[in-house]
C-alpha cells in the first residue's frame, strides 16, 4: 500500500499508523465508479481500494488507472431528474400548488433559480 515509504518495512508502517490511531483495511473491490457533476465518469476496473479511519473520519483511497467516459444519459440522481439541481420535494410542491406537470414545475424552478414562490407565480 505504501510503496517507497522512505525505506520503512510495511509492517513497521502499519504499527506506526496503529500507534497514531489510524486504522486501515484493504477492500476486495472489483470496480469503482466516480460520477462527476459535469457528467463525466471515472471507471476503475480492478482497483486497489483502502478504507482509512483517522480522527473520526473515514476516507477511501482508490489506486488504479481510470477509464474516462460520459455518464449514461437519463439516469436519475438524488436531486430528481438527471442534471437537475432542483430537489424533488420542491418540484412536488410547485406541481401540487399549480396543477402543473412535474416537468413544467421543474423547468419553472430551474428558470427561477429554485425560488418556489417565483416558480408558482410563473405557472399560475
């Protein structure tokens, strides 16, 4: 995991990390996919993945050469429609209030920068 490590034996490095309260495990991952906000994906096939816990934080380290590719079109995100930064709850509120479709409500919210009142006014 720590190639080169200043000439330290990997076992000694492990002991030093444990003394400092750092715990790590190598995970048996077969692939890792990282989706970027701009739609690009980083796909790692057969990576080395380590989970590191230190000072109450968990960090994952991925080692490998990624394949860069565009995100699959039409996939939904936690925020609603693909590529939309509008929370699904806001879309539902505007759609219910105005009787508009979810698509029209989402579009109005995007055009008003997420302003619920302005989106409702635009659709009424």
